[in-house]
C-alpha cells in the first residue's frame, strides 16, 4: 500500500490488518503531507512500514508478489500544486509511473486500486457529476491526478495490469492531518472548532458538497480491490447527502460544542480555483461494486470529533 501512513491509507491498512492480511506500507513521509506514525497505532496485526518514494528500489521489494495494491500516495493540496507545479508533477505523476513499471515487473497479477480526485472535473457543467462529465481541471493537482489515472488505464490496456480508479470527494474522519491548512476544508473546520476558533466561510457559503466519511471510502476501495467488474473502470464516489459549506461548518461547531462560524471575503488565491457547488453521481459504483455510502454527516462528524478530542496532541 502506498501512502499508508496518511489519512485514507492508514484507515485501509488498519481494516486489512483486522481482516488478517499481511500489510506492507510504503510512504515517502513528505513534510506537509498526511504521514503520521500515530495513524497505525492499535493495528490488530503487524503492519510493515517502508519509508521511501514510489520510485525508490525499496518500493520494489515491498510490493513484490503482492495480491492487492492500494495506491493512495500523493499530494492533495490544490494551493501547493499551483505554488510548486513541478513538485506536484513529480509526486503525483512521475513517481506513480515509476511505480506502475515496478508493479508490471514484480507484481503483474496484483489488483491495483488508485485513489484519484473529483478535482480533475473543475467547475461542474452539470450536477450530479458522473464519469462522462468533461475533464477540465482548474489547478495543477487536477491535471497531474488525471494524467496518473490515464497511466493506470494504459497499463491495464497495454500490459494487463489489473487497475481500478476511484475518484474521491471531500473525505473526512479520524487520522486526517489537522495541523495546517493544506489537506482540504474539512480538517480546517474540525481543528478550528476543537480549538474554540471561528470557522471562516468564504462568501455566503452556499456552495454544496457531498462529504464522505472515511469508513465508507475504505469499504469502497476494498470492494474495488476484489470485484471482477472493477478492472479497467473509473468510479466517481460521493455521498447522496449534500450540504452547503455554511451548513457543514455549523454542523462541525455543533458536534464540537465550541467554535463559531464567520463569513469572510474570498482570498484571491482560493477564489481563482474555486469550483462552486460539486456533488457526484455514484450510481456506477453502486451498480458494479454493490457499494453505497452509509454514514450521515452528523454521525460521521460526531465520530471524528470524538476521535480527535481524545488524541489532539498527536494531530496538532
């Protein structure tokens, strides 16, 4: 598994360990990304951790002979991708191409599940967004993620590597990085509420989002890893529940019992890459994977707040 010390990766690793799998985590532990050794505490089974880049020779031995590979590594910060586009290209595309080459040679029979992003669609032309929606990224991160999607599909078509792509949107829950503002708006909201600070909502906050609790994401990734119908497919994965950003902020404050909601003008750097409302059409994942989101936001955010309240010193 790549990115296994991070948010989603660690939750997948813990689920696999609970099921008795032999889990090997590869993580480059890039500063400002989500790697945190505390994320794997309490694993039900042994989890080996290899700290290296995907293109490092040590990654080869880590995945040799693997049955399942969850490729979850990469940068998710849209702002960072615009500030340093070459770095984003390196960690989100070049290293993944090197990793696919490694898999082709030492684990050609493995099922590979790649975690992509809804960011590649840019500003929606219609809602909900399905897999046929035009791709039109508004930032470098969307471009590099889409390129890596295409590489995974190419390796399926040309080399027979069994890949599946899952496009995720607004994932939240335990083990997400809280200490800075580079992992999306939800951890910012959670951190500010827990610290009793105002949550800053840009503009009127009317933009809608579908937020996915991490346990639902883990279930989707696991299904994509075993379903025979997933090979060569791309899945948009979102939630049927849609909330405005201001409603999300207020729900976080209510769950924490602290903080407040404050409206402020849009910062220019964020306004330039804002996509407006977004929510996805998950009907393909429901049909082919038998998956559906099960966690209402109020329930998921309550679990999230409870997790961090007991471990805040490890995530700030």
